[in-house]
C-alpha cells in the first residue's frame, strides 16, 4: 500500500516525521527544511506539514510552467 504522505516523484517539497512525533517540510533538492515568513517549517502537526508541502509544490509547478 503506498504511503499517502509520500510526495509524487516530481515534488520538490516533502513532509518528514521528526523524532518528537511532530512533522517538518523539507526541500528534497537541498535536504534543508523549508521556510515560510522567516520561520523554519518544523515542529508542525502532520496536517500542517502536508498543507505547506502541497502549497510549495503547487507554487513550484506554476513557476515551472512559466
């Protein structure tokens, strides 16, 4: 059964569980945590991380389209 939290292969941003049970958003190209409004996207709930990752991936796809 596929992991519903795994990003599609072309997605740049992914969610990742932290050791404390919270979640983070990671840039798969750089391996660095994503940032929004000057805040590292770590220590999030799973649903918050999923929303941020999806938002970044949509933005990235729109940029790629030109």
